[in-house]
């Protein structure tokens, strides 16, 4: 299937098949859904002039407030 993206776009893609519901977990509140994957792949598409600006990928556990205590990672992609 073709994917049409604008130059300079960044597209995160799950590394495993999440098309079935086995990777979906319901949280206690019954409203939120958390998708657990084995990782992500970052697709970067250069701008029309061929350039790619640096990008900062921010990651935390996605739950709670531990990020306020510095429990997160920032990865710079160039």
C-alpha cells in the first residue's frame, strides 16, 4: 500500500503486528487503552532539498508522573 508523506515528515511504526487485540490492555479506569509493542521504527522522509533536520524522540513510561523526576529518555535522531 503506498504511503504519501510530506517531505520532512517523521512516521513512527510499531515493530510487531498489533492488528490483533492481544497487545491491547485495558487500564483500571476502563476508558484508556495501552498498546504494548516490541519497539518502534522511525521512518524519516527528507525534505525536497534532501535535508533532514535533527529530531528529538521523547520516551517515558506513559503512566504516572515519574517524568517530573527525570525518568524519561530523549534520543536525538540526525
